[in-house]
């Protein structure tokens, strides 16, 4: 039987992929790659771009193509069998990456290419620079015993990172609450009740079923009048995968987190860095840990007093209008939403009918088309997908050239990782032997269509969609031919959020809103009065929200920068110190936020969560040019496409920004967009 993971002539054939295919495919490719490297080193006398670099890029591209659908299925259609196959490959892939990164002969061959680099273009030189840097970050210069230890650390980190995510997914799936008396759900919007009823029906139960999936959890803590119900869900959500809460110690990530910090610190030490935060910055725009800390403290200082005022306003409102003398953590979203409605006569739920998926998706495509000169439409291809809800689209230039393709998987469901993300399905590559356009996975967790109605999105969810599609555009509009630096690959991690945060701005522009909003029953456009209230409420509690993000960023950076083997992770000790410094809201002592902080313990943001705010400075300043010249100014849009989206990681991120904006970034636009009144 042929292995579908080894078929590179078509898109992944998801319906034919079985867990039993995974290890054989990866074993085959790793064996072939090792043989290819040996062959190149033994036969290429004078390494250059065509004799060494292109063959290596092509072999890594094939490995990526095989692993990508496996990794994706593990996130969106998780099962015990697939999880076992996925986990079995992680140490193999880690060992292979370490082996390649520590191969001194291969390193010397790359150095020889650098020595023969006359005639190479800027992108090719950047790929060489990145690769030689990454060899050093893989420990190529280390003595043999330290090389071995580095490899052991890398392998173990890949294993426990996957375990962290599994524990969080299992903890999320394990908890649910059946409600049989609708009175207990008073205050909940009809869309949330419909989802809870459908969830119960799907599981053969009566009444309503609440889960910890975000479309179920968030409406409860935001709208349910039942304070005890809000507390119960908040506790279950805030203690997932920890030593606290209803499933205390069942899926506990505590030991994993401590081990992860210890291993990261040890790895940094092997490479000559004082801590993992320093190592993290080796591939980022920020040049020092002091720069990052100063940036975060500066923002916190600008926002703290306003945040305190916003919290006091909330407390006063709850006290005067609802007789609540003490706000608990499970009251914050509820009374904040009440205050928003009281002050601006608007709520996220009220906006939902105006943002049906059937209007938002084509409208977003129209916005993108006008700004960047492209056409997006559902593909006529017969494409194999992993779930019936998944759709497949194509992006073409106005001249008809096919630039990229993407899968859309929009709805929450069991055994699907929470959150929203874009991931590479296939990278763009163009060599003498291989030519391939980029393909992306676009994944969200919205409330699915219920009761014959289209899926209705909150305005926050519309922003999430635009955000992730910004990442998708970065991946799919690239014109760089080498996978290592095409799309989002090779982009400094603290600049990678620039296109995504940039795209969110159109969610607030009236000219754009008219394209992707309209009442799901009547098609009536969003009324001016509702739009004006939306704008008025845009920066509601903006300082509190900013301080919350800075809390996450400072916590992440400090636990990696200040790690001391003699004291261990000190995770909640440091988190509490950060909260004392910047937070205006203090959660309960049993809150275990960090146990579910998958960005830094399960994803790629370790000692890099600050990137969201760092990149937001870039994105706000970039959009300010559209504010000056017109939000549908195609000349400016094409300049952004040429200088940012098409260039991927082929040039320094700051150089690309300056090429677009004409100067280095200013923080003023971010403060203005965030409503921070200094």
C-alpha cells in the first residue's frame, strides 16, 4: 500500500492518511535526507548555491510537506492513535535537526558557499546568514560531550512541549456541565443557548451542555446572571491542567513547566548565553533583554494610572447599579459587559446578527482584494479535507496568476485545539527541480451554524479572522523562492505579528465594514448609530486590556531571564511579582493561568510573548499611513505587499519596515489606537 504522506504530487490526501502511515513516512524521509547529505558532502568539490543549497532546501521541503498534515491533524482531529504516532516521531525529528545542525562538515560546506557567494542576490545571502547563525545556535561549535547533551535537551523539550498541549486539550475536553433548568442560564444570549442545546443533543443528553471550549465558556462568564455558575466555569477554566480545581492533578502540567524552564536555561548556557531570554533574542529584532524590559515597563507606566481609573469605574458601577460591594474574578467580564452596555448601549452579542459568516468571509476577501490587488475565491478543485466543514480557496493576482491556496476550518468542535492560528501546509519553493505555490491552514474556533442560521460572529471574532488572515497573506503572497525564508519563515519573531495586527485595523473602518457586515436576515447594512457606538466603545477598558497583555509578556520574559537552577522555576512567585507591578486586577490564589499558557509552554513564544506589543507598534504605525492616504489606497497597499508581504524573511525586518514607511517606527500610533491618554 502506498503511503499518502510520501505523495508530493498533490495536496495532502487527508481521508487516506492513517496513524500507521506516520512513522514509516518520517523514517523513510529521514533516512533519505541523511543519505543525501552524505552524498553531497562526498561528491561536491566546490559547494555553491546550485550544488549544495538547492538540494538541501528541496530535501527539507519534502520533510516539511510530509510532517505538516500530521502536525495539523494532531491539532484539529486529535485521537489516541494519531497522538501516539505524532509523539513517536517528535524525538526522531528533534534528533535529526540536532544532528544536521551539529554536522561540522556540513557547516564547513555552507561556509564555503558563503565564500563563493559572488553573484548571489540579497535573499540568497540572507538565507546563508540565517543558516550559519542557526548552525551556531544548534551547538555546532560545542565539544562532543556538550553536543550530545544539547541533543538530549532538544529531544526532551520537543517531547514535553507536546505533552503540555495534550494535557491542556484533555483537561478542556474532560470537563462539562449539564443544565436541565433553563432558569440557571438566565442572561445568556440566544446564540449561546442554542449552541449549548445542540452540544447536549450531539452527545445524546437532555437540556443544555456547557464545556470549556471557548464559544461555550466565554458567554457564560460574560452574560450568565447566575454568579455561582460563572464561578464554577471560571474555576474549571482557570485551573485546567493544574494541581487545583475540579480535576486537580489529573492532567497536571506543573512538573512539565518546571522541567521546561530548567532545560531551556541549560541549553542557553551551553551556547554561551546567560539565560534563555538572551538566546531567544538571537533571532529577533530586539537587540537586548534590557531593550525588551524597558519597552514593556515604558508601556506599563503609560497605562497604569488609566487602568486603575478604569477598574475603579467598574467597581463603582457594580456597587451603585447592582449592589455588588466586592468584584471577584468571575465577575469581571460580566460587569464589564454590563457597564459597556450602560455607557455605550452596545454589546458583542448585539453586533452578532450584523456579522454572519456568509457576509464576513466574502467581505473580508473584497477588502483584501482592494488593498492588495488580488482576487480570492473558493477553488473549483476537488480537494480532500479532514472534516466536512473545511473549505478550500485560492488567491490570484488580478492578471490571473495563482499565488496561493488555503484551507478554512472555522468552527469549534471536540478534539480540536482551542484558539485560532495560521500554519504552513506547503511553503513556496522554486528551484531547478521543484516549483510549488504556498498553501496555508487557516483555523479558528467560532460557534458553528445552529438551527439553520449561518454562523454569527462577534466583532471580536471578526478581528480574530482578519488577524489570522494577515498571517495567511504573509505566507501566501510571498515571492521568495526558498522555503527557509519564504512567507513567515525566517522572519524575526517579534516582527511576525506585523501583518496580522495590521489587518485588524480594517475591522474599524466604515468603508470596509460596509463590505463585510449586513444583517443575516435582511441584509440591511450596519446602522450608523450602531457603528458610532462601536467606535465610542472601541477603547473601553483599553488600559486594563493593555496591562493584561503586558502582565503576560513580563511574566514570560522574567521566568526565562531570571531562571536560577538553585531556586527552580518560581513560576507563580514571579507571576505574582509581575501582577503587583503592572496588574490592576488580582485573580484568586488558586488561579493557574500559567498551566494553560500554551503560547510559551506549548508554542513558539517562549521569551517572546512581548512580540505581540512590539509588532503592534509596527502595525499601528504602518496603518497610520493608510489613515493619512486613504484606507483603500491601492498604491500604499501595493507598497505594503511588495515591501512586507512578498519579502518574507529575505531581508532584515527593520529594513523592510523602513522601506515601506520611510522611517523607523514610532509608538504614537499605538497609543492613539489603544486609547491610552497620557
